[in-house]
C-alpha cells in the first residue's frame, strides 16, 4: 500500500509538472463582426503592438509581436547559395537551400548575418504576418515590407502527405498544402537577437 501511495504522489506531481501554460496567440486582425461569436465580435488574442513592425534600416524588419526578424525584400531575386532565383520563386527544396545560404551582402542585407542564420519560416511563423482584415497583401496596414507577392510563399513545414509542404498565399492569407516540386515564393526569417 505504501508503494502505491508513493507511486500515486509521484504521478500526480509529474502530471502537474509537465503541463505547459497555453501559448499567447496574436489577434487575426478581423475587426468587422459578421455574426455573434465570430472573431470580429470576440477580438480574442494578444493585441498587436504599436508599431507592429520596425524597419531596422539594414535590409531587415523586426516583428514587434513575435520578435522574429524578416527579410525586408519579400521577393529578392538574387542568386544565393548557387541557387538562381530570377523568376522570384523556387521549388521547396531550393527554397530551403536558398534561405539557409542567405547572408550579409545579399538582398540588401547589411546586418552582418552569416550563412545559416536565415531560414525558411515554419507555417505558424508565416501565418503570424497575416492580417485577415486586409487583402493583396493580407498584411497589417503600414507594413514596411517591399516586393510582397500575392501568390504562395513556402513554409518549412511538411504537409499532410509526404511530398507536400504548407504554403501561405499573401493575397488573402489562405494556408494550404502544396506539392514540393511546385514553385513558390521565398521569404526568409531569423530569430531575434
């Protein structure tokens, strides 16, 4: 009986110890109420800071909500890491390599970054930019980004099938799975300092 009591106490302690606090999610940006209980009505989530973005004057933009640092030019077409990008878009595999190879001196960067600092954003990071109240692009009003395309941007996140990855369409914020050999736009990100 003593062993059962100790085991129960340890399990209760362990169960309470491993529970994490819920993540703070940002607001979607929807402010119009279409129906009772919709997002425009409830306005749930963390309020966006003002200003939402800071142009760092070195080819980067800091998102003051997430702390992530984005390439200011959302469609740089320079060759990086031996990956040519004249058309502006790449397959998913090339998008990963191109992003990981980005460094100071390319795409207007004067931030001192080295290859390996930048990466393709995951699906949630890319979605965090979206303002559902805006269209083409679905980004917050007054954003400082340049060259934002209305089409699909790759995320680094695998989709529901082995040959797919998630993409976010910047015209309207639609998130969908796409076939990785298809072409998509590339918008690198890096962690804050």
